[in-house]
């Protein structure tokens, strides 16, 4: 009786009539009916036991419901929903197996109890109800097979969607790493640009100062093209010469030598020995030639140089030292020059000390001027080197700026293409998630309808609509996984 009631509630009255008629017409078979009743009440503990953790699952839901008042409701995870649905389906399948076994036992007991009956109407009604029950079982098996196929299809779609989500998350992490590296490169480039700008400002300031100094020197040279130079010979004379900065010093040296020769000729006019030497051309040829060594600031001067090349300024002194050849015979003529030295040399120690100090001061002053001129020459050379380095640096900066512009344009183009691709992928992913949510809702609704009304028209319509939805959504979900797999590292992070 209870077996028929579990499958079809409308058959409870008929089964109760069958049981009452059997108990009234066949008293000897009361033991069999009592056994049937015992059989009907025995499976109840088995069905009440938890199947695949359904009781524990409901208990956990109740426990979480008490805590849900304090915490915000979390969104339902599709995987969790799928597991709960799977557990529910397994529980329903086990209950159906148990019900089939009970129905089979009840049918056998009913046949045994009705075997001795003569009431054909009751027997025919019972056979009709049993045939209807078998037909419902066959329909239920078919629907369950369809539901299993739909469940497998939904599971495959869910797996693909989860794989797509995992790929998108990995791509998002890679893009975040690339963005971090680009930000660090941008900061480093900005720091390099700032350092280069500081160096350029310093170079510009130094170049401005040197240019002003060079302009002042050029203006000085233009305003004072001629200079007055003092040529000093300690044992002969001191002469002042006015020369141009562009004229070679050979002219000054020649004028000095001619003047010294003229002075020697005037001093030696009273000497008869010199007159004989002048009358004898061979003796004139044997006389030593007057030669001088000219030094400026302690360094020898070449006759081919100009005052500008030698770094001479107005009022500088040139020290002239005569070269005397003692190997020639005609040198004896000039022995009287020693008296000139003795004549010009004073015996006073203070005067001698003063003379030596003056000579030392002149030499030191000339040396210092030479050091300053060398320093200026080195400054000019350094300026030329700096100017060449600046030109190279400007060329490198221009090339670097051009490369940065090209990289920036390429990056903007890639960002734009990546943004469009991300929008398309995000839209496809949202569509897939929406379709997945609708599919799960339909599955839950179908399961509820199957549990409540196994063979109703609404259940069949729901299964038909669910099948149509699966057929429609399957071509849409497949391109999403293909696009996510082929994009590689080009996908953008998904919120």
C-alpha cells in the first residue's frame, strides 16, 4: 500500500481498498498481509538516512543561515551550486532505486494475496494501476536519461567557462607585471632626462662664461692690435720695441741684432787692431757672428712665431742672451768687453743683491705668465673637447627622443588594440556567465518540477526549452574559450 502511495498519491484509495478486501476475504492470509505491512514500514528508516551527505548539507545551510544575519550574503558559486545539484540528483536516484525495489516486493505480495480471490474487478483495477506504474517508470527513466545528458553538457560548458576564467586571470597577472615594469622604466628614463638636463644647464653656463671671456679677449686684441715689448740684455742694453700681434718675431730679433752690431761698431772705432781687421776681409770673415737666444717667461721663442702665438701682452719682457764662440781666433779682439762688465758691475753688496733680486723677479714673473698662458691654452683645448662632446650628446639625445617617440606611438597603438580586444573578450565573458547562470536556473527549475510532477506537461516544456537553450548557447560559448586560448598574453585583466 505504501509503495503505490509513494509513486502516485492518487492511487492511495485504490490500494487501501485492495488491502482491505484481501484482509476481509482471506483471513488465513493475515500473516502475509502483516508481513507486507512490515515490509512497507521497514524501508522508511533507509530513506530517512542521509544520502551522499544531504542531511549534513542541509544542517550546514541552517548553521550558515544563523550567521548570515551578521555577515553580508556572498554570491553563489556555480561550482558549489553544481555540486549541490549533483548530490540532490544522486539522492533522488537512490530513492528511486529503493522505491522500485519496494514496488516490486509490493507487487509480488499483492499478486500472492490476490491469487485466491474471485473478485475480477479488483484484480483488473490493480493490474491496470500496476501497468500505469510501469509506464510512468519507463517515462521517468527516459526523462532521467535526458536530464543526465543535459547535465553532462552543462558540466562541460561550465568547465570551459572556468578554464577561460583561469586563463584570463593569468593574463591579467602578466599584464600587471608588464605595467609595473613599464612604470619603473618610465621613472628611470625620467631621472636620466633630469640628470641630462642638469648637465646641459651646467655646460651652457660654463660655455657662456668662456664665450664671454673669449669675446672680451678678442675685443681687447681688436682695440689694441700693437703691443710694446721690452728686450733686455743684462750685459748690453734694454730696448723697447712696438710690434703688431700678427707680425713674426724674426723682424724684432733682426732689429735687435742690427742695433747691437751698430753699438759694437761705435765702441770699437778707436781700436787700430779693429781697423786692420776691417781692412782685412779674411779677418772679417773669421770674426764670430753675433747671435742671441731670446726667452720669454723662461722659455725659448722661435723666430717664426707671432706675439699672439707666444702669448705676449703689452709690457712683457724678452730676455736676450748672447752666444759667444770662443773657438774662433777673432774672439781675442773682444777682450775689452770684460772691462765693460767690470764697469757696469758695482762692488756694493746691496746693489748686487738688488740686481739679483730683480733678475729673479723677472724670471719668476715670466714663468708665472707662461704658466697662465699654458693654462689658457689648455682651457681653450678643453672647451673644444667639451663642445665636441656636447654635440655628440645632443645627437644622442635627439636619437633617443626619436626612439622614445616611436616607442610611444607603438605603445599607444598596442594599448588601443588591446583595449578593443579586452572589451570584446569582457563582453563575451559576460554573455557566457549570463548564459551559464540562466542554464543553472533552468536546471534547478527542471529538477524541482521533476521532483514535484514527474510526468506533467510543464516538465516536458521545461525540458524542451532547456534543450533549445543548450543548443543555442553552445555555439556562443565555444568561441570564448578559443579566443582566450589564442590570445596568449594579449588579454587584459578582468574585473
